C-alpha cells in the first residue's frame, strides 16, 4: 500500500476480525470523545504487533477538522539503562501521560518467539521419532517376509551393500511418497496452526521459507537412513542355510 496524505490504512488483523476490505467504510471514535466518523479504507497492511489505523494528514483534517498531535515518535541511541532513566524522566513530566518503548516490546515478543521455537523443536523431535518407529516396523515386516529371498541373493553372489540396497530401495521409495504428501498437507496445517495461535495485537507470519522444505526433506530422510543402519546387523546375521530351508 502506498501511503500519502489521503490514505486511510488499517492493519490486517482489524480487517480480518471485522470482515473489511479495501474500499469499505469503518467507523472511528477519536479519543473516546463521541466523535464518530465513518471513513473509507484505502488499503490494508500487515502489522505483527498491535493494531493501528494509519491516516494521512489531509484525510485526518477532512474527517476530524483539526490536526491533534497527541503522540510523538522519538528515536534514540541510548543504552538500556539510559533508556529506562529517560523514560522515568518523561513520565515525571505532567504533560506526558504514557511512554511506550519499542525496545521493551521487542524483548517481550522475543521471549514469546523463543518459547515458540522450543515447542517447534519438540514437535520436530517427536515427528522424527514417529518416522523412525513407522519405518522400523515397516522394514521389519519387509525383512521377515523376504528373509528367504535375502538369503538367496547372498548365496548367488550379492554383496551386503547390494542386498541392503535391494531391501531399502522400496522403503526409500515409500518414504519419498510420504514426504511429498506430508509437504502438501503441511502447508495447510501450518496455515491452520499459525492462525490458531494468534491473539489480539499479535500475528505470526504465514510464509514458509524455501529452506524449510529442504530441511524437512533432509530430516525425514535422515531418520529413514538411521533406521536402515539399525537394521544392518539383523540382515548381516541372517543364517543363509536355515533361511533357504524354511517353508514359505
């Protein structure tokens, strides 16, 4: 959205909650002074912390008559301690009613995101454990059902590596199909989870970085390969003679 003197832009969370879009009318009460005005929205913008209505100077004067500057943005290069002292001095001034520090807001929401990161790590580990259990059981079934076939391959000259490739080729193929389906469903699940954990004045980004897809594929295949390594001793210790004598 291009902001100019005639702009009236609201944040996306306001638009979503009330069901507004560009060109709709919204009622604004200025400073709770019964100055209700219906204004036309010229744009909607993303804002992840708090919600605002951004009005250009001409638009403000057109709807509310006079310009009322009751808030100021102050940019400082103070240290954390100096900023706290400066805030205290401002609050001691009778003309100042409140001070909002973007640095304090940043610290608060950084803590929220750090907690969210911990939850994501736990979910990734649990998902990996689920992959390992499923792949282990699947491989165990394949090996047990084909133990005579494996012994035949070994007797006819297949090396251990060739035998493993023969067995795990099917596992890897099914894993690849599962990963592709999981990625497709994961996009929708991500949108649902991000929408569910939002709260008033706090939104999370909905976009997924391309590297996230790559990490997902690598982690999934990593757990599959780890499971395959765990099965190597079982295949290595197959008794060829007994396996060939077995009745299917």
